[in-house]
C-alpha cells in the first residue's frame, strides 16, 4: 500500500480513546447508570457515545434517573471517572505505536481525534506526536462524530480518500452513510454493545487487536475504497476477538 498512482487512501484518522488508549469511558458510564438504579442498554450507549459532551451528559443523566443541570452531571461523572482511573489508569494499548509506525511507513498521512480537548492528547500521546501529521490532534466535541468536518472541511479530501479507525458504532454509521472506509476496534468491555452494533451496521472489518490492522488489511481497505466497495462487495475481516 505504498504511495503509487493506485493509492486511494490519503489520510487515516485514528480515534484516541478506545483505539490508541484503553477504554476508560464505558466502565464509568456503566457504573454511573447502574449504581443509581438505571439500566445500562445499547440505547444508552447510542445516546452517550461519540456525542457532544453536553448531549452525552444529558443522556447519561436521563439513564441514571437524574434531573440535574449539566454542570452538576459533568462534575459527578468526571469525579467518578477519576476514582475509576486510580485503579485502571489511562494507558497506551498494545500495538498502538506499532500501528502508527506502520501507517507512516506506508506513506499515509495520520491524525488523531477525540472528544476531549488537546491536553488529553498532549498528556498521553505527546511523546509520539511526531508520528502524526498536523494538526496532529482534532477535538471533535463541537461536531461529532466529525467525519465530514475532518475529511472535507479540514483536509479538503473526498470521502473515498480517508480511512477512520474507531471503537464506536455511531461513527461507523456515519462512515457508511458517507461511503467512508472504516475499521472497527470495539471495546472488549463485558457489558458493552458496540461489537453487536457494528455488526448490525454492516462493518466489514472488525479487529480485536491493533496488530490485526496490518499491511494486508490496509491494502484491502485501500482497494475497496478505490473500487467504491468499502461497504459492499465482500465478507471483510472479522476477528474472533472482536465479534
């Protein structure tokens, strides 16, 4: 998949939390809801994940049965997240740096994106910021899921020229709508629904580890994008660890 006249994918956008960093959101959201007597369902994940923060907090409050201002919900949620992180801190996932090196070796422009502000990227990925292209990190809180904005507005590319790697089915749904190449890396959280939701959406490439996003898979994704078949015309690769 090295740069040749047949190279279709020009940019790879990699989500930060759940792809490059461990999933520290699903367990906290699950606990926040169930400790208050709510039910953690696929609908809760759909309403909360990859939404603007205020929208997500309102949905979280409804799921937990809390009728409180967003500011109070934000304070309560992030307080519980800090407690959770004492036992399970934010860390790089196995294979994250190798994946970035692989993308760079193939000549692919690479950026990172997520819903938290730039300080989150700087803190946990700053040592590897040289493996990303400018602007290196894009905060999508104001325009989630952000596929159109990143692809067209920020990079001036066509939808058939980008690949998104994400752990949330809502992003996959938007990618499908726009015809954007997509690799799903859903969380292995035991109470989560993202794998099933991605399968339902029709995601062709689901991986359980970042090592599975190898040169062969990237070549397949590139060929599909060139042929206009990113969301049709084949069985794709579905890892037993992800499905």
